[in-house]
């Protein structure tokens, strides 16, 4: 159970953080996080595919993660997780919407087609159990097969390459233009 006083402190920290604008855009949403290289591959193939090891990993522990070990696509569920879990995770896990001097993308997904097939992190093995791999409980979940581009509703661009961070939303149809501008 979350200490209400602690959550309030985290909320205050979050609301004064430059990433708060991105958090507001992903609240209540299911999304996938990717890089310039990843978005290029998604646009080229027409689908989000699991990383089979041929792409660089975005996070140091990805190679040993439960999702990677099972060839799942890692997603983040801010639609069916509590606000307290989202805020706690958001503040602690800087990699999701941090990484100064980088550009990355949060692909917002239409969960109506995906939800029945999602694998919740509460079902992942715990440390010490067979097939254990790290995961970001409770916000991480996985999709077991490729996700068609038509399920991506919007792209949130998070860029911290200039003097001030930029966070804005574009339609997936603008992905090529976004890549040309932010990922030369």
C-alpha cells in the first residue's frame, strides 16, 4: 500500500519536472517506447515487432528482461494501473521519459484490439522462479506478437537535444517527417 504522504511528495516533484507534460499525455493510455532506429523499423515494416537482439537495447537490463526472453513486445499500461503506481514508477524510472540529450518516441496504442492478448507483469515469474527476467512491475506488460501500425494512434515526441526539452504529439501518419526532422 502506498503511503499517501509519500505519493503527495512524488506528485509535487513530478508536477515541477519537465517530463510532466509527457506524463500528462500518457495518463490513461497504453503505449510503447522506442528510439529513432526503432521507429524507422516500425514505419518500414508496418508493425511493432519484438526486439530479437538485432536492435540496440534502450535499457541496460533489457537483454535479461522477461519480455526479451520470451520474444514479447514491451508495452506500458497507464490505462489499467493505478495513478499511484504510475507516479511512483514515473519518478523513479528516469529512463522512461528521461535520458537527457536523446530523442525517443512514445507510441500511443488503441488498446481495444490489444487488451485481450496482453500479458500482465503480475503473471511474470518472481525472482528465483524458472524463466525469471526483470520487468517494471506493475506498469509493464507485453504483447506476444507483432502489433500492426494501424493500432498506433499517435506519436509523442520527447526531444532533449536542444537547450529546452520538447514534448509534442503527432499523428502516426507524420512519422516519416518526424524522423527526418529529429533523427537525421
